[in-house]
C-alpha cells in the first residue's frame, strides 16, 4: 500500500498525467479538434478530386464544341434556344 501511494505521488508521474490531460482535453490542438480537422481535410480532398474530374469533363466538352460544328449547333439549340430562320421553336417548361 505504501509503495502504491509512493508511485501515485511521484512528481514525474503526476506531471505526465497532467500534461496528457491538458493535451487531450484543454489545448487548442486537442484530440477532438484534430479529428474534426482530419474530417474537414478528407472532405476538402474529396471536393478537389470531384472538381478535377469536372474540369477534365468540361475541357473535353470544350474541345468537342470547338472541333465539331454539329455538337456546337446542338449545344446552342439546347442551351440558348437558338433556331434557324425557317424553323419554329416551341418551349415546354416542366415544372
């Protein structure tokens, strides 16, 4: 019993435990904050990967539009509602 009390009152052990408690719970970079930052980092990396894929898709679309006049005409008709002079255009909104 005396030996256990002596170990528990050791100043180095008490300092170490106090330091660990401070670092885990009270510090600016505590364990919970680090976990949250890692989640945010993973989310940001996933967004970056998604946006890089979107950039690649848009570059392919841009290349197709600049090189193929039929695709350019299709894009203009669908997005800007362009038509030829001898055509009628009917717009049906789906709501």
